[in-house]
């Protein structure tokens, strides 16, 4: 078997820098804090680290509003510290991936301020989507497009002469103007950016919000929406930007840049992974992982699935069959910085019916949350995604079983979704609460080096009970489970990427074989007998819980809401 690229079956640990570790004592995470905790990440057995945006930014959307793509946010450190991070990570066997935001920049980016100052018809404005408004005096936006974070997708500027002027397009917020990817300056700018960070030792990029980068050049009105649609979901029904095909020209060009860099730098093996939400539409996902585009694209179907074997089976089988048949790699995740944490999602009384992965339903719903049950199910889900072929991305704190923090005071919320919807949508702050390292609440449970620091997002009472300190030497902890699974996974990867699904999930079991291994997940509440054909020639390798596997007479049983690896 030919050696596969390192990224094809890699496990990547996602770090939301602002919430990982505070090394300078100001209450917000930074690169110094990350540098000091790299050994911990390496101890998990992962292959790399993905950093959420750490470029200079006004932080209106915590780094996804970039003002300079060629530097480091001063609150996080500088390029010297970043270089130290790369060096130390490589010595520990870790690759570093950065997050790049191609759809938009900050309204404080030099290009945008130049565009506003340059006036109508200027080459500076052609880098963005400036248009005259409708109405007698241009007082109405150019079209009816809606923004991802609520409200309309257009804002009007004041011209250099002080008059009300043109409008600019912002798919997310008014402080995040969209780039025009039909403009050569934009293409060249990002070419230079990719090479700049590759030169510094970065091994790849997670590419943000790729599905909205393309736009119909005429910017026509989006079709009217019939039926009830959440305020922050209306944008998804706009066919003139969502999955608009011109964006794929940009991704093909990026792949050429990456391929050429590898040719010019023998030994470098780079990766790009796209964030494209295509639930239930593997044909759309395949567009992004064609051989001349991204190396990987997140397979979000499991993250979006409710906790029942039938749904999980359909989600995994649909994605696997489409991508495996095409020779593309699968890229799984249960958590990220935009989704409610899986422990809380799976602890809901109606988790078998809905995933509750985003929006305000976790906060506003009357469905109670059983965190003990959520932890049990999350442990099983960990063995599921780590047993599947392809890459897996873990979100910091996932390995500790951190729950979603639901009760955040409105005065402390910082997600622009909350402000843009006037509080109707609570946003994503609950999955971004700072990490728990120790039980010492004086220094924010080990998050900060200062005993007087105020966390940028408050930690709830009892947060230390989930800490690394508590779990580090507990062989039954969630942390121990992740370390064990990642260790055993090394041999499982050697079995290849071909799997065979057993059953269809209607019996409460989601099962598949992978070479000499088998993975069985029981989503029901009661123990279920493992089919004989799965058990033949196999024994227990790892269980999500000590009681996950048992023998009764000649039968092998898997406990409710648990998972086992057999081999």
C-alpha cells in the first residue's frame, strides 16, 4: 500500500486561541499560553493543531474580522512568538494549521478604508461589492439579501464629501465587508498570504465559510422565502451566493498555489480543508474535494445528526459512500467553535429527535438536560468518529467533556449574533468559555497566569471539576478515554479506509467493520446483543465505559448509550 499523505487520517486539535490559555495575565488566551501547553496537546496523541484566526483584528467577531492577513494580533503575541510556536510544535511532532477568512475582511482593513476614501468607480472599490442603492435617493439597499448573523446584508457609507453614498455587501456583519473574488487584486493578495504563512512553517489552512464566497455578478434579488425560517437562516436560501459556482475557480487556483509550493519546497506536505455545510447533500460536498480543489472538506453530517442509530447510520453511510467512492478523504467533527457542545446536545431529553447543534433551542427549550447522560453518549460518540476512516477534528475541551455553558449573563455575551438579533438568538458564546486546567478558581481554574485577571467570558461555578488536573490521572475519565482511543487508533488506521456497515440502525446499533476491527455503538437506553457475525474472531479492545461490554452465557452485550471497539 502506497504511503498516504499525513493529513488523510490525521487527528487535529482545534484551539480557539482566546479561550485556551492566558499567558500574559490579561484574562484572554494568547500564543504564549498555547506555547506553554503544547506538551498537553501532544500528550493526547493528535497529529496537529488548528488555530482559529489570530491575525490583527478589531475582534468584533473574535478574529473573523481580519484587518491584516500578514501579522499576529498584538493581544495574542507577535510573529516571533508565532515562530517559536511552530518550532516547538514541530519538535513535538505536531503540525500547525491556521484559519483563513477569504469571504470578507474587517472594515478596518486598509483596503476597505482606502475604498471608502477613493469614491465611486475606483479600483479600490472594485475589490469589494459596492453598489448604488435603490429608491429616489438611493436610500434602499441594492437587493434583498439577508446576513448570516441577522439583519440585511447591505450597509450604506458616507462618501468623502459627507453625503450619503453607496452601499457595500456584508454576508455576515456591517464590520465584515465581502471581498469581490472576481477582482485580480483579491486573488493576488491571498496568493501572497498563503505563501507568507507557508514560508513561516504553517502546514495548511482551514478555510472559512467557503459556500458564500461566490456571488452572481449582477447581484439579483434572492427568491422570496415561504414558511417560517429563523432570522439567522434566511441567508441560506439565497441561490445567488450560497454554492455559487464561481468560487470554485478560486479554490482551483489555491490548489495550484499549494501544489507549486510543494514542488518548490521538497518535503513539504500541505493541506487545505474547507468549511462547507452540506448536510444530506454529498454531491455538493464532493464539489469541494475534487482533486484540483481542497484536500479535505468537513463532513458535518454526524455533528448535525440526532442521537439515534438510524440517523447516525444514514449520515455516516451517505458521506462515506460518496467520498470513499470518489477517492476523497472524510473529515469528521462532533464539536467546533460554532456548535453547541456535544455533551449538552446529547443530554437533552429530545436528543434522539434533534441535534440542537446551533441556534437558541438549547437555551430557550423546555427540554431538560441530563449532563450525566450527555457525557455517557459523548464518550460513545468519540469512539464512533475516531473509529471511522478519514480525519477527525477535536475541539479543545471536548476531551474533557466540557458542557455547553447555557447560563451566560446577557451583559457578558459577545457573539455578534446576539447583538444583531437583539437577543433573540443567544449565539455561540457557550462553547467558547475558557478552558479548565485546574481546580484553582483564583486564577480562573488555571486558565490565567494572574490571580486578578477577569476572564473575557465568565466560567461557571464548578468549572474546575472538568479540569485537566482532575482527569489527568483518572483512568476512567473522559480525558483517559480520548488518549486510549487515539493510541489504539494508530493500528486501526493501518487497516485501511474501507469499511462495511452492518445493519441499518433500526435495532439501535450503529455498527461497521474496518479490517480486523469492528465498531459498535448502542444509542438505545438498554443493553443489546452484538450480532454474532461481528463478534466472530474478535474480542474487546476498548469500551466507552468500563461496563460497556459484557458476556452473558454465549451472548455478547453492549450496554445502552455506549460504544465498543472490537478486534
